[in-house]
């Protein structure tokens, strides 16, 4: 993530920098709330990390905390299987808090987990657990996993399969796994095997995953196309840090930034 500490997103070239800069079409920008470059670095053992993170603060209202959203436009389109990851560290959480990574087409209104083309959310409205969505009618909610706790660092891994070319249709699938820092370090040492993640039960042990879920959409035109918007989304939260937002056409391993046993200084 960028290292121009204290600067508003989009205010300098430093907001373009970081391990994940390839494939982006713009700097990070503020969409809602207050969003800045932070000196916090969400490090996880065994994973690469570029100094700095995005600090997203929800819009202060009279009786509530509204949305906080940082956005960036992607400069590449993706077909077939695509892998992704991001890290986050939440502040205070309430029942109506929600956070996650959204992919959507550009528009006048900011995307929400319900309206986004794809939603990867480790915490949803009205529940301690998360959801994965591909449109309002294709939302899968996690009910049995481990909730996310304030001031803890988490890694979210996701995979989308059989994404179509623009204008074409395909039977697409979306998977998501939420790992706490101990679990992320454990699976980093294993090379982030998708089979191992699928076989792991939900729980708080190092060899488990905090949450896992998936959904499928038959005969769909949804995809990840050049010019789409990626949003670091929050609502009902005074602050949340996002870091190392990455996409890969190769593997979960590459998306997560595994160091192959050599930690980066």
C-alpha cells in the first residue's frame, strides 16, 4: 500500500505505489467518509507487505456512523479463473457494521454489498459474520463461522472461476475464505492450497479458517472488466484499515503475496 503517510488518497503519486500497483488505472480516491494514507502496516508472517495502509473512516452523522469508501479503477479485464486477497483490521464493531471489498461498474451512486457486481464481505449488516454476493439475488451468508474482532488483523482470500469475456455468458462461481493472522501464517507455510482451505473446518484453531462460503451464478454476464471500480467499503464503523488489495490470474499464493519462506524486511 502507499507510504505517503497522512495524505488524502489521490493527492500524490505515492498513492499509486505498492506491491499491488500493476493493473490499476488510477490512484486510490475518496468516495465517502474520510479516507487517508496511514503508517499502519498490516503485516502477516510469511507474506509480503509494503509499508502503509488505507485508513477508512465512516461519515459522522448525528446518531450513527455512515459509509466510508475508498475506490480505485482497474486497468485490466479478467477472464477464466481469478484470485484475490486483501487484509483488514477493524475498529469498533456493532451489529449493523459492514465491511468488505466490492467490484462494480462505474456509476453515479457508490456501490453497496447488495448492488455491487461482486461483494466479498467478512462482516455484513445485522450479523457478526460475512457474506459473498454476485448481485442482490445471489447472496450467500455465513452463519457458522467465527466473527471478526476489533483490532485484529485478518486476511481475506477469494476466487472467481469461469468469468466470461465482455458480452459473453458463463456459469461463474465465487469463493471466499476469512483467516485470522495465525491461520494466514499457517496456510502461507502450506502454499495456500485451495483444497486444504476447502477441507478445513470453520473455527479458531490455526489449521482452520474463520469463515468460508461460496456461491454460483449460472449463465451470467457478470465479470471483472477493464474500467470497473474496486471499493474498500465500510458502514457503521469509525475506522477500518485495508491493505494489500491484490488480484492474480495465477494463484491464491500470488494474490496473498507469499514470500516462499523468506520474510521481507
